[in-house]
């Protein structure tokens, strides 16, 4: 029998092994192994070919292990190959092949048993193979280059990677047309490009891999490897440049390649790895959940396929799962991502450069697990794992460490941790290589760290640095780049913090503008869109909270609604978006007090709590917000269950927070105020004690300089004050005083809180009789009024805020009178009243000595502010410049510029006759009579002018229809008016006239509700003379809104009469006034007349500026809730009081407003004297005649004619004695006309 020929077995096995290596055909491989085994068995022990046949068989078993991952196959391969290499000493012809096969097998086994000695042995074997090769050297060099690449990946030695490049360059030199060598060099250059970012490596790799793909046929093993590497290179180019076109190209290439790598193919798992990664990147860029889900499926398949790169496949799958979490908020996806990150980290040695990358991925996911699920162990693990790679000092590692430390700081509030975080962020930027594409991202992260540090410490130098860096991050990121909105959002946050720290309104304006740009530059499907919208909404809310600008609040609500829409159910940002929307709606409720708004806010806040995962670190904050909403709802409904729920939520939130948590003071304060409310309802002393304890703890745990302190102190003061009032706690006033004082001193706190604390301070000290302390408290409140009604606000917002403090000036004055300093009372009233008018006229009055350029700019700003009605951003910027310019003027030698004058400057107001300031307060009412440089207090007792004012206003409304009422109803109206006038006589006028006995001229300066009453008409019915006797019979009365206004009017010279007459006999929607033109005719000489269709808003506005006298006969429309919008009714619309006041008429002399209610102001803001008469006076008319109530058309004609007849008495038309002329007319009309016909007529001016 013939012995079998081993060569035949080898020849028969060769095509089978080639097919297996090219396609992963395991059946062919098994047949080939069987043939090779038979061939080896047929080879004698001493046959020179035995080592070669052992090598071939060992290589086949190595391939089998590579495809199946069965450790027994690897053991068999290594046994065969070890014996083969031992049989092939130096010079043996089969020595190169045997060492090549051994080196490849050892490399394949590293995934199974990572061992540095095995790696060294593998590289050594490949070096021997390449050194001893006498032919086909490029093949050996290619394998050696691959071994050196693997050595770098396991040990991180850059020298190995550089040697690999050098070796493969030699291979391509020796075989320039060999696509395998070119493809291998391209693959190694890809790896070095990924490790270093060297642009030349990337470009050369791209060229080589494209050549390799283009020069080999479809399905060829070299082409498959090169194409797969090219796909990975394109992905790397995307990472380095941000170009999404590379991802699209990679997807196309790898999708086309996949059919060439069927299951079992050695390159299939790497192809799936690249394809899955490209799908993740595309899905992330477009916010497409379906594409990300596909990437997860593909990467699961890659991991399941086995083969090499297990760690990278686990890492890639973890990234895709993390992306799924980012898009959907699925915590199970995040948990699985953490598992695969851990697997990736565990699969590589500490020396591997990939370990750093995998670890930073793991720690970022663990940080998210803490932030979204409250997993404390996750945060601890993240800090531990990240600290292990910290010595590498790479920019990415340092930046990740900074983010982890910031999260840890938000948990424990330890400023040293935040300081270390900031340093790590700076070190990360410093560690960047020149041209590193991640520079903008790391700059932006550093800016956020500095911003948070500045916000916690108040250090504006850090904030300046943060802003510079944040701006650089934005500037270095081209518009359209996916990260541009991220960096813009961070810049907006830094600008908002500048506003918080410095009050620089231009900063919040810029923050809003930048935040809007971030939203506008963002793709609608970007998963981060909700975050960008939230930031915009938050900076708008900041602006509203500090300025009261309701357009900012309206826009914030709209933006937060969009953020909720952008964060679908399950989205990780949805709870945040719901919370912010709920808070904004709560703020709107505070403005509008509408129950439906409050209910919507509470429902939204409850949805935020329910959408939060258990353990979410933000959950306590959301519970606190919901608690506050429930308290408000309880106040509206009286439902005690809501209050109980609110308390339970606060306690639950506190239980979830460590003692040192930075949010603990907020929740303690919330618990304290909620318990305080419970005490108010139940009266349980123990509940009050618990409330004060909680509020004390809130104050004590609030860091110095924290703006929240003022709120806690204010609430603590209220609690102590209430305990004093209801439980007679002797220590209450002192404790409350201390808390209020400290709250007012928090200059960085919202002005509304500080002003409220100052007012409460004054009220309480007045109650206990410490009037000096009361004056101090009220004085602070008055000082803050101008800031409260800041010029950057819309007029309605200013009115709304001042309404909350409508009585504070009168209360302050009452305290000063009780303290024995009536001069101080006058100063406080002068500062605390007509705040809005003073903002309009202050520059006109105080600018005489200013440089012309400064005056001009102030005028420009005032005009721009007055005309800015719709654009909140522009208005805030203008107001900020106004504040800066005023501060500069005061610093340049005009310290009293736009400030209330002292009494020494005001005392001259009484030189021409007594001026009577009639003050109303809850504790006392007084008349301050200023005459001959002195001030005398006339005590009026404890009156209720408010009730009388309400009666009068109600009557005024009824007088509007007086002449159409039946006789008995007219009598009722006159009866009410008589009661008002008699009360004014008995309570005020009689006492005042007794003090000014002998004076025939008097000016009234009424405060509070007295400003709505006809003091000049006060009278009583004398049963002896059977006639009315009163003020009208004893003095000539005039009014002045403030003492400064009277001084200003007196200081200007009289101007020759130049009359403009405006008549509106017919007004759309109003009763005809057939005598309006007759009234104009009775005036005598009139230079210009505008009547009916001629009397347009534009025509009247223009004509008023060109005449010194104005007579208006027509209707006016009153808005007692928003008095600045009261207007003259003209042919094509209305000319509002606020628009009239903006005129600067230096030559205006006399205005006669023959119009109903032209002299009555807003019921809620009587101290502002905002009405048509006041507007004309502020605009520059020294004398104004107006009416507090409605009057008949014929009566108006009669009175006007009589007044003008007297004004012409000296032979020329002059307003010098306008008040006396009007008084004479009213005395005459009184005798034969009802009260409603004459008591409203009054004079304003000198």
C-alpha cells in the first residue's frame, strides 16, 4: 500500500483555508484542518517539512479560534506553533512563517487573556519573522506593523505606534502596488490620527485607504479590511472636524460593505461597529430616536458577533444607549450603558490609551445616574474611577473631572470642591494641544465652572474671566455647528449671573439676546432644544423677577411652553421644563391673581414632580415649588388639605437633602412660611414655634452674600411680628426688627423683598411706639421706590409695583410726625410721591448746571425711554444706560441730581401763602402747614379718608349720568356730595383754616386718598344763615402735586397768552357736546382753533408745542385702574396723559380742560397724581384748570365764559390770578347750581 503524500493534503487544504480566511466559512475551515491534520500525521518526526506543516495547522487552529472564540482552539494552535518555532532555529527556511503564525495567534488570544508577557512574545515573534524573511518581506512587515499597533493599544506607548507607521511605510516602499500594505499603513495612520489628531496622518490615511479600496475587487479580504478602516476613518474625521458629511459617507460605505461580511466573516464585527457608530452620530445630530435605536441594534449585533475589539464594541454600544437616554430619558438605557461602559473598562489593561476614553465615558454616565436617579453610589464610583485616570492629565480627563466635582458640589455645597472643579477646568484648557477641535467645548465648560464659582462667592473678577472665555467659545465655534447653541447658552448663563451680581441690566438684556440666538440657531429636532428654550425662559424670568417687566414674564411663559413641547414624555429634560413653566405661571398669578392661572401652575408643578424619577436630585426642588403653589391655592380656597400636602412635601424634600446641601436653606424657608400660614389659620402656638425654628435654620444655613437670605429674613421678621401681635411675645419686636433690618441690607436681593421688609420694619416699630426706628425703616422703603419703579419697566408694570406701596410715603410721614420731625415728614412725602412724574420731569428741573453734552444725552435717553413701549430688550438697555449716566453725573459734583430736596430747600414754598400738606396714614392724619419758612402740624386725628374717597369716587361715577337721572336720584347724588364736603370741613378744612387765620390764599398738597377729594370745596350748611359756608368763602385755593412742582412753576416767568382752542362737539361713541364750539367762541381772542375732524392726535400734539395757552372742550376717557392711559378724546383717537407729560413746554402758561374728570387720578395710585391735569402741569403749563367730576355741557360753557371774562379783566389775557378768578366764578355759580355742577372745578399752579 502506498504511503499518503503529505503534500497532497496541504495542497487540498490551501483553497479551503483561503476561503475561510476571506469569508469566515467555518465548514471549509474544518475540512481544511482535517486535511492538514492528516498531512501532519503522515509526516515523520524528523521530516524537514514537519515544522512547516505544524505551522500551517497551528495557523488554521488560530483562525478557528478567531472565528469561534473557543479557548481550546487557541491552546491547540499555540501548542502546535510553539513546537514549530522551537524546531526552526536561525537560518531555517520555515522560521519566518512559523514565527509569523505564532505572533498572529498570540495577538488573537489577547482578547481572551490580556497579558503583557503574551503581547511582548507576540511582537517578538513577528519581529523574528520580519527579520529572518528572505522573500515576501512586505507581508511580514504588514503583520509586524499590526502587532506594534496592538502593542500601542494595550500599553499606550507612542513609540510602538510610530514604529508601526515606520514599518508599514517600508512595506509600501517595497511593494508600492500592494494594496494590502497600503491598506495596513492607512489603518495604522488612522489609529495615530485618532490618538494625536495629526492632520497629515488623517489626510494620508484617507488617500491610502481610498487607493486600497479602489485597487482591489469586491469581496477581496484586503478590500474589506481597507473599506472598513476607511469607514472608521471617516467617523474619526467627523469627530475631529464636526463635518456631518463624513458621517454620511461612512454610513454609505459601511452599509455597502456589510453584505461582503456575512455572519462569521472576520471583519463583520468591525464593520458593524463602524456602522452602528455612524448611525448613532447621525441620530444624535438629527435628534432622531429611530436612527439611534437602529444604532443600538447594530452595535448589539457587533458585540454578539465576537471577534476582536470587544472593549471598543462594548464602549460603542454604551455610547448608543447613552444617546438613547439623552433623547428619551429612559433610565433603563442609562443603566445598561453603565454596564457596557464597565465592561469596556474591564476589558483593557490600565496601560491602554483606550482605558482613559472608556473610563471618562463610564464616569459621565455614572454622573448622569446620580443627577437623574439620585444614585449616590454611582457618584461615588464615578469619582473613584475618574481619579484613577486623573494622572494622565489629558484635557478630556481634566474636563470630565471638573464636571464631576461640580456635581459633587451641588450635592454638598463645599466651596473647596467647586474651587477644585474650576481649577480642573482651567487645567483642561491649558492641556489642549494647539488646534485641538475640542477647545471651544472645554472653554465653554471652564466658563460654566467660573460662572458657578462667581455666583457662589460674588467674585466679579471670576465672572469677567468667565465671560471672556464664554465669548471665545462662541467665537471659535462656527454658526451652524451643532455645539454653537450650547456655547451660546453657556454665555447667556454667564451674562445672567453678571446681572445677578452687579445689577447690570445691560447684561441681562445681552443674556436674553444671546439665549434667543441659541434657540434660533438650533435645529427643531435637536434633543438639546428643550434645554436651550429653558435657558431663554430662565433669563427672561430673571429679568422679570428683578425688574417686574411683565412682557418678559409673558415671553418666558411662552418659551417654557415650547420647552415642554420639545421635551416629550420620558425626555430627561421634561421635569425641568414643566417646573420652569409652573414657576412662571405662579409668577403670573402673583401679578394677575386669577384662580385659573394658579390652578394651571399647580397642575404643571405636580406634573413635574410626577415626571421625576425616584431619587432624582432635582426632585426636592420640584416638591418645594409644588408646595408653594399648594399654599397659594389654599389661600384662595381655604382647603386645609392643600396646606397639609404642602407641609408634607416640604418635609419630604428636606428628608432627601443632606444637612450641608446648598438647597436646604430654601426648603427650610419654605417649610417655615408654610407652617406660619398654618398657624395663621389654626392659631396653634406650637406651630408658630416650629415655623420660627425652620426660618431661623434657613437664615443660619444660608451662605453669606446669598440673595436668598433677604427672603428668609423677611419671612422670619413677619413670623416674629405676628407672634408679638397675637401672642404678646415681648421679644418679638426686637427679633423682627433685626430680621427686617438685615433683609434690607442685602443689597443684591430683589428690590421688592427689600422694600417690603423696610415697610414692615416701619409698621412694627410704629406699633410699639419706637417712632425713630419706624422712620428709619420707612425711609429705606421710600428710598427704594424709584428703583422699584425702575425706568426700564413698562408703565403698567411701574404702576402695579407702586400700587403695592401706595401708602408708604404717608405712613413714613406719620412716623416722622410722631417722632417730632415734621421736616423729615415733608422730605419723605416729597420723595415718596409722584415717583413716575418725577422720572419724567427730573432732568428738566435739575439740568441747569450740567454740561450741554450730558444734558443732550439725558434728553435723548428720556425721549427714547418714553417712546419705548413694545421692545423690552431695547427698553432695558436704555434704562441701564440712564442709570450709568445718572451715577456719573452724581459722581462728578452733582450729588443731589434727581434726588428729593431737603426741607431747607423746600421751606420757601410757603413764602407766598400757606401750603397745606394733608397726610393720611393708618395711625394718624395730619395737616402740615408750611408758611413763612416754618412748619406747623395740625393734628386731624385718626380719620378714614379712604372710606370717604371711595364714597366720593362712587358718586363721581354716578355724576357722569347726573343730568339724565330722575329728580330723586339727583337729590341722592347731591346728598352724598354734601356729606363728603361736610366731612372734609369738619375733619380737615375747619382745623386748617383756624391755623392760617387771616390768609386769603392757600395751596393744598393732598396725600393718599385726600388726593381724590375736593378739599377746596369743603363746606357745611349753616342753619343760622341758612347757607353753605366753607373754604370757598375764606381763601382762594390751588393745588400742587408736590412742593417741587409749585416751586418750579413759580420760578418761571409769565408768558404772553397765545391761545390754541380745541373743540370736539362730537366724539364717536360719546354724547354730543353741542355747546363746545359756543364755549370756544366765548374765549375771546384765539389764535388757532382745531375742531372736529381737524382735531387729530397729530395736529393737537404739534399745535400744543406752538402755543402758550390751551383750551380743550370735549370728552376725556378715564381709566382709574391705569391712570396713565387716561386720555383726551380727539377725532382719530386719544392723547394719553403719559404722552402729554412727555412734552417739554418751557413757554407753556395756561391750560383749561373743560372735560369731565380731567383732574381725578387713579384710585390705587392717588399719590402719583396721574391725570390729565397733572400731565399738562408736568409738561410745562404753569396753571391748569380742570374738573374732578363730570359736568353738563351748558354748565361747562357758562363756567368757562365767566372765567375767561375775569382773566381778561386787566385788559389783556393773563393767568396770573387764574385761581382767584376761578374761585370767584365758583362762589357765584354755587348759589344757583347743584353741587355736582361746580365742586369739581379746581386750579393747579402758583
